[in-house]
């Protein structure tokens, strides 16, 4: 059973790769070089794909810096740092990239249909990142309808299904699941900023570190702060 997995190299998408393997799928990874603030995450994506033994790993290149609109694609917008946890998900943050998951899923859908895959795994999460509109269950349901109506496989009665096994899990639960699946956390990268070391103060670093700490575990990556 072929499955396309959206792989960023972070905690969530890396857990997805290993979940897909546990589900009996043959994983085909797809990553995106879209003009994001740094390429460090792609190094992790390559390392994770190699460690997991994916059948194929595609890196799709395009440039969302053309219109920016996000701290991840416009260097004039600062990445938030040291924000209180209770404010991180209250509003849509400046790290939201306009329509990113729709763009990513569209590429993944084209890839999946070209190889006759049955599934697409995406690591959206509606709890820790509830401020992102394209991480919610109703969004995934709408995209599933697009998959059914807009593809040859869909109209012929064999639609490609979107799998979101992490959508209702907290970050601590994702790490616990990853531990059961023997996920190599040391290969992953979550930081919104580039560099040799994770910054430790952006929203993504703080949520990751907090989850490991809450579980009484040591995060194997090194932080600058």
C-alpha cells in the first residue's frame, strides 16, 4: 500500500513516517523548498527519510517569497519569541504561511495519483497549533472532498485518502507515540530559525521543549538558549 507522507523533518512529520510504516504502508516522502526562512529543516527531512528507508523522497522547489505574508517567507517580519503558552494559539500567528497546506496537499495529491498511492499522511495538529486555519478537521474534510471530486482516482471510486493521525494529539502524546515507534528525535528539527543550533525561544522550540520536559525526557537536540 503506497502512501505519500508530507515530511518537513520536524517532530510531527517524522512521527508520521514511522506511523505509516507501522500501518503497513510503503512510504513516499515529499518535502518542500518553498523559500522558507532557512533550509535547515530540509537537512533533517533528508536524514529522516534515509533513516526510515522511504521508497522515494521528492523535494519540490518553488518560491513563496514572491508574495511573502509570513514571518517564514518574509525576513522583514520577525519570528515571535518567548511568547506565553496561553497566547500562542489565541490568534492566527505571523508564522502562518498563506494557504501553505493547500499548496502542499495539491503537490502531494499530484504525486500520489501519479504513483497510484492510496493515502496521503499530513501532520496537522488542531491542539497545539489551533491558531492555524489549515490544521483543523473541517479543513481536512473539505480537502478530502476536493481529492474525491478533482482526481481520476476519485471520480472512478478509488479516492486518495488523507490521514491525519496526529490531529487530536497534544505534543506530549505525539512524542509518546514517536517513542513507541522508535522515532530518531536527534535527527529532527523544529525551530523556525536557521543556524547550527535551534534557537530555543520561538513558538515551535518552546512547545517542543515543554513537551519533552513535561514527560520527564531529555530532548536530544541542542539549543542556543
